[in-house]
């Protein structure tokens, strides 16, 4: 088995629609793939698929090895592109040894992991019993891994094929949860002599609230809260506040409409503080923009006691890295993201934050600290969407096998890392218990966005490594 077997299967997979939540055609493809080869195939009620290939002669004493990836893909396309992800095949080109989808996502995350498993199932390599597990809806909350029942696979060693950097072995990931604060408010009249001003901070780099939380990027909600806090002594009234978007993204823009006694003075102070902030972020935020202008609106301000509490809580709320790993240098262990603020419905302002850590107690401590901050300000606080992490085990047996195999093939050691983001491994570890796990894959760039690409040279190395690990596992 070599990388062209994997690539041929991946090209087939690019023709199968498989947006998260719509994996039916993919499930059918997997079922018929197994049927044609007389392999046992199980499908559970959420749509996860497990295909089993029994032991090759002479490998009877090798323990079962689980391989795992996800069926679904993130479906994003460039503005103006006519593409129906529910029926159209992905268009791709091969350029300079990269396979690229120019106008859409490619789906190599995780179609290439799926293709690698199918190539193994199709091969006649000498190996022990393998269970290939294909989950659904990883990209929209890991519903497949959440819904999987105990006993769906039986092996105690698992290789996850959903990583994006060839030459890196992942042995841990963060778990997470969201913490939402809600402020109820009434409105008040515009104070005599007050007039509205619109403030906007935008163009920040943003990024992933796990992978990018240690990159020193600006959080535009924090910056807006900082300015509003400095305006409180001038009798500012808050009419509207909105910033950030998804819980797992660093806020890239924030907008506020306020009413102030002296618009020119407020705008001058905003511009001067914008100059300070630009200076602080000159290296990481070259495109950040600030604007303040006189505004007209008829909406009434939020009652001032609530507005003051909100501004103080947003300014005090922790954001960023709380602690670094003591096992793996450079790895963020615990962090929190002040993700969004929104007036979703009349009379309620909602602040969404999200916390991450590979260690459950540390993750809950972080969430409680954010909760304390908003309780002080009189908000109601709720924790939701918790998922477990995967604590790195530097003494893992499968890690040792993978590192030795890599060194034998390529003459140097792979990097051993953990990620400060979620992987399905966290859920498997919690659900099945006692699993020895690792995650690796070929190099992908720009995943989850149009232009996603797969490095074909890295696919050669990844395939050789995978084959060697699977055939030498004992
Ligand atoms: Zn993935």
C-alpha cells in the first residue's frame, strides 16, 4: 500500500457530499466498500461506522488496533461561488505537489484520514485485527463521538488520523466548556444634553480560541470595554453593544453606541486611546481599525446601573492564557476566551465565554473564575457544552512505537506535541477508559476555509509511516 492508493480513494471521497449532519451518502459508501470486500461493518444509530478486518495469518497474537477519523467535512465556499455541498463534487487542482480546492474547502480534513483507513482495509498487508472507526459530525460538536455507545469498538490502542502536520505526533488535547452570562436590563431616558456616538473596533486578526490563544492577538471586546470603562466618569450611557461571533473564535470586531454629554471630547479621547492601543499591538495587529463618529438613533439607553456592571465585568473578565503545561514545553494548559457580547433579545445582554484545559479540574476552575466575575456584576451565569480533554501520557506505548518507526524510516525523531483544542480522542478516552492513543496525519493548510490544501509530499511520508506502524504493531 502506498500514497497513490490513498490518494485514489480520497479523490473518490471528494465526489461524495458529506457536510456535517448529512453523512448518509458517505455512510452508504463505507457500507458498500466493506460489503464488496466481505468485511464486517457496523453502523450505530447516530451514523458512526466501524469496519473490521480480521488478523492476517501469523499475526494472531497482535492486539486489536483501532484507527479512527471523521466522515464529515466543513463546507465553506468563497463569496459568489456557485456550489451545492449537498450534491456537487469538490473541484480541486494539483499544483506544485499540493492538492488544492480553490473556491471551496477540500475536505482533506478528514477525508484523507478516511481514505488512509480504507486503503488499509483494501490492502493485503500483514497486520493484526484492525477496527476502522468513522465518526459523524465531528466538525459541529463531535456528535458522533458523543453518541457512540460503549463496545462499538473493542481495541485498547487507538490511532486518530485527524491531525494536520506531518512529522508531529499528538498525544493530548484540551477539553472545553462554554460559560454564558446574562444581564437583564430595563431602559432609561437619554440624559439631558446627551447625544449618541458610534464606536467601532474592527479588522483584528482573531483566530481560533484554542490554537491561537497564546499569540498575543487583540480581543476587540476587551478593548471596547477598556475604553467604555475609562468613559464611565464622564456619565456615558450605553445604548448598544455587540462584538465577537462564535464561542471558539477570538473577537475580531466590536461595536458600541453610547450617549455622551460632549461628543467631540469623547471622540477625541477614543482616537487618542486608539493610538495607544495601536502602539501596544503594532506587531500582531497591523490591520486593526478604530472609528468614532456622531450618530443618530431613537433607541433608549440601557439603565445605567446595569450598563456600569456590564462594562466593569467585561473589562475585568479574564481572557487568554491562564497557565502553561508543566509536561510539554510551550503547550497552553488552561485558557479562557471572552468570545462575544450581544443583545439577543429585548432586555437581555448575553456574554459568551469559553474555557479550555486538558485537565478537568483546571478547566472547571477557569470557568468558575469567569462565573465569579459576572456574578459580582449581578448577571446570571450558565455553563454548557462541556467535553473532556485528553491528558498527555509521555510514557504511552503507541507513542514509543510511532516514534521508533518514524526514526527508522526517516532518520530523525518526529515532534511530540499536544494541542490546545479539541479532538475526538478526549471523548473516547473518557467513554472507553484505559485507551492508549495517538494522533497524526499528513500536512494540511487552510482547513475549514476555501483554499484548503493537502501537501502530497507529506502524504507519501504519512502513508509509509502509517503502514510501518500498523504492520509492526504488536
Ligand atoms: Zn478534522
